[in-house]
C-alpha cells in the first residue's frame, strides 16, 4: 500500500492528528500510532469513511472507500474508550441530565460542544462534568475601602503556553504508561484545550470537524 494520510481523532485528548502511513492492517497502524506518540491503549477503533469498527489486529484497513461521489484512501479513525474501560462507575443518562440541570451548565455545554447537551454522548458529558468539578473555584476578591491605584494588566506571557504544552506532554506520557486513568487524562486535556472541539495536533486533515461529526453519527458511546 502506498503511503497515505490518515486522520486520527481521540475523544480522550480532543485532538485531531494526521499521520502518513503505509499501514495495511490495524496492527501496522497501531505501530505507527505508537511512533507518533498517539495513545490508543484500551480504546476502540472506529473508521469514519467506511463507518466500521476494527477489532482484530489482523483486520485490513479500508481502501478505495466510496465517499461523496468519489473514492478515498484517506481514512479517519476515532479512538474512544471501550465500554469495558468506562463501564465501572459510569453514570446513567438521567443522572447526567440531573447533574447538568442542578449545576446550570446546559449553556456551557452548548458552547463547548456546539450543540445541545441532549445531543452529546454520555462520555462527553461525563468528561465535561468531571473537568468542571476539578476546576479550582475562584476566590472572592475583597475590595478595600480606600481607593487604590489601578494595577496594570500584565501582557500575555508565552510561558503560559509553554506550561500547557508541557502538561499535555506529561499527561500523555503518564496515560500511555498506565499511571493515570483515561478519565483523569481526558479531564486534564479538556481543561487545557477548553474552547476547541478537536485541536489540531500535527498535520492538516482534509476533513473538517463537521465532516468528522457526521461520519461518526453511527456510534452510540
């Protein structure tokens, strides 16, 4: 198989990566994902253009897939937590709805995912609520009685971006080694990358977030 671009979307890191690979089987693809630093341990592989799930390492990757009136070899894989991995402690749909309504975060979820919370997957809602729980509560600011000089607003510091990058790398490494759970890693990544649907993580994908969301509407997570 000639080298081709494959888009890999992780629901854990909320990142969209693009790798160039000659992989013909799922096992070959996993080797290239490892080389690219993309975590897939304990995750389920779904392919979007063919709308299939690949389970066996010997499974052949789709090729010449009909897509929008033509054929393509540029596949899209979504990596999600397998049901076995997230079954323990998972909340029911009703429990999630109750927590969302109690916390008054329905609009926050709509801003985060671009759609009503009733259209989001259980996994997305769980990660959002977990990230919200782990977000430090702002301290109340006490205004002094006397008038004080207005403090100058510090200029944006590139050190903030560097710290975020370092934490991303660290959490990815800890998750790959099994030191932190998938749930914890997902919550951290969601906090770091707040405001994005799928953050670009190397390479340019031929598929937009809207394309990808449509491709995987057959999945019930």
